[in-house]
C-alpha cells in the first residue's frame, strides 16, 4: 500500500507540471510576468568601462565585448555570415491601449516599450533576408524587467533584411517589443548573442 500511494503522488505531480505549460502555443504572442528577483539567483560580474568613442560609420573593427554606448552610436558585431553594424536609435514607451487590446487582461500593470534600431551590412557578405538580431532590454538599475513579452504591435514590428542586403552599406530598420512592470524603467538595449552572452554590448540613454 505505501508503494502504491507513492506512485500515485509522482503521477499527480507530472500531470500538474504538464497542464501548467500546455496552454501556450509556440507561435502565439505571449505576455507574462517574469519570476521575482528573489527567485532568480544573483550572479556577480565585473562592470566594463564605459566608452564615449564607439565605432564610427567608416570603421569595420568589431566592437569589444562589454562596450557601453550611448543610444545613436553604432557597434560592429559578428553575424553568422559576416559583420553587421547595429545602431539603437530609440527606446520609448509603447502604446498602452493597443498593448492591452492585443494581449488582454494579463498585461495590466505592464508597460510596453519599443526598442528601435538599424542594422547595416558592414563587410558586403550576402545576408539577404536574415532575421534582425534580437536585442534585450536594459533597465535603469540593470535588473530584470519583471515581465516578458514576445510578438509584434502595429507600432513595433521585427523586420527581416531585404533581398539586397548583400552589399556593404545596405541597411534596414527594425523594432523589438519589450515590456516592464509598472515602476521599472527600460532605458536601453543590449546585444548578448554568441560570445557576447556573458559580457554584452549595451546602449543606454
């Protein structure tokens, strides 16, 4: 009898775990609250020195990991097929009314943000139709946003590169939809892909 009760308890726990994540499809727009800061283990990292001399438009030199830039300045970064330039042009609060109409009651108390940026072909590699790099939001205190959102809105759509994104100097504009709980301000964005994950390049106001 004790063994039978133990097996029933394990099966019940599995059923709860499956039902908790089974109602969100992989292609749906999703907005949800992120774990509280107390639930996320803290990791101590050294702060990279801030620079006021980002890569210029003519430069093809890769921007070092940990570089901190002002919004409006360009970073040259590696891509799977070549080198790209990313310039974050604006980080602004999004349309709250449209956000609530699109995502419903679950986004009450959550503010949308639009991270706008330009992607440039630096070395002339053929990167036609590439997806825009997925920048992450940066908060005023460097902590979490308290919310996660995926998808697009009419005022902020993630674009792909055009067909002619195969020559040096070609560029396109795109936007990342982000969100934060009330009282948390998103002030910038960061590139934390590939070998930049542990020490990302950041743009701040």
